C-alpha cells in the first residue's frame, strides 16, 4: 500500500499514537490523504505537461527536418537545372567564324 511495507506502517501508527491524541488521528489521516492526493495530482499534471512539451519538441524537430530536406531537394533541383544549361559535351567542336568572301568580314 503506497509502497510502504508492513513494518513501516506499524512504526507510523505507533508514532501517531504517541505524538497525536487518539481523537485527532482520523482528522490527521484525512489531512495526510488529502495531501497525498494533491501530490499525486500535481505530479500527474507535471508529467502531462512534460509529455506535451516533449511532443511539441519532437514535432518541431520533425518539421525542421522536413523543411531542411525540402530546401536541400529544391537546391539540388536548381543546381541540376543550371548544370543542364551549361551542358558541356567534349565531342562537340566549337563553332568557327564564317567569313564572307566578298567583304572579307567575320560573320557570326
């Protein structure tokens, strides 16, 4: 019961009988029960808040990770588009200038 062994419970009862008047024992037990319930509720609420914050942190991390990967993918696509524009083929010869024989001028 509440993680208290039988021997500990006997010691607690003996201390209550010694230091508390027998007629006050029910009110003291009631008070202890209320405090115990308040502590359990408080711990439960704190644990719930910690779980909420942990979930928010995980969601934020996941969103940031997805955003990061999306940006990387976008940059990769942009780089591919730019490198496609500058597609260099070593087998292609550079164009030569054509010369107009009549005027002897370079024509592009």
